């Protein structure tokens, strides 16, 4: 039986890789090709299928695209990777939502009328009504590489984003390579659960905390890293419904989880949650 591996996301930082874009490199560039990228350029999906905010109609901000290891391809090998997008924030006013129109003289409204859901689209809305989207991607969509969103179609002063959220036209982040690096983690292949003290969870999940706010020695090098599977470090309570096949994301590429927060996105159960620091 093949051993399940958890994976750290390592980001290009100059001539090496680090735990987040813009940080000091702490390891050399891996020998293998990158596993994906972060930044404003999205995957190779048709523009009509780029996720849009349901309230503002604006194209959502691309966060990252990655090829997934085989164990994490929970929609089957025909969808070997995912892209994550973030959209409008908690202050969107749905009474001002634009009305798509293929006959409009406004190019933004015509473009909005042509949109359609990507076949692999999953939408998520958080507790403060911020929008997120996950796209399950085909080989061709991944292989197309970083793809720019369509140039901004808004006339000056029109369709402004007043939601305090993000979108693909107003937020510009550099494209940065991502590698998946095996993570030495006793909880690889195990579903994260909330534990106290010396408890061991069902399936043998081990508590990374020694009590209070202290981490066990093995857990310290795993903390505050974006990763696939293994030990979860939610900033507040452990989200319900996590399986071994989840992505934990720190605040990268324009993401805002309340400052110092992180998110958990499960690729099997579709559970999603984030909390601020």
C-alpha cells in the first residue's frame, strides 16, 4: 500500500523558495518543474468561464492554480488540478448588482451577459458574505499556463467595486511559481480533528499542541505554511468536515483572512472555512 504524503507549497523567492511570496528564501529551487503558480494570471479557461462575483459582476481575483498529487485528485484523474479565486467582500450591495444585457451599449454588461459557469465550478460564501470559487481543471486548462484576464471593460467611474473585496481588474499580483514539497508530518493521510492535551483522534491523528499555545517540537517547522493534507493549524476552531484531502492556505496573493488568518478548503467533502488571527 502506498504511503500517503502531505505537501508544503513552496513559493519562488528570488533564487530559492520560501513559505510565502516575497519572503526570504529558505531552500534551493527544486529540480522538478513547478506545480503551479500564484498571482493575477489565471488558468487557461475560456474568459466566459472565469468566475464572476454574483453581486458585483466583476471577475474574481485569481489566487493560485496547482496540479494536484494523485491522492488529492478527488474528482478523478480527468481533473488533475484546481484554481482558487476570491471575490467581493462583506459590504456588497445586491440592490446595485449590474443587470447583464447582450444588447447593451455598455461593453461590461455585454461581457457579463456572455458568462457561463465552468463545468468544474464550486462556489463558497463565508460567514461575512465574502465570495470564493474553486475550479476543478482539466489537463489542457492547466497546461495552458498563466493566462491573463480580459482587459478591464469598465468605463471610467462605472461599476466600481465598493464591497471591500477583491477582483481581477483592481488587484494586480505578480505571477510566482509554486512547488509541492513532501512534508514530514505524522498526520499525513489522517482527517484533522479538534484535540485537547494528549488525546489522539480517530485514525491516529496527533495533537500538534502540547497544551495552551505551545507546539510540539515536530509541529513547529510545519506551522504557518500553506499545505496539502497533514496537520491543520486553524487560527481559531477546527472546521467541521475536514478529510485528509484538504488545502490549508495562508494569506497569499491578495488574500485577506482578517490579518494573520488562514483558510481550509477540503477537496473531498467541499468543507470550507477561514478565521482571522
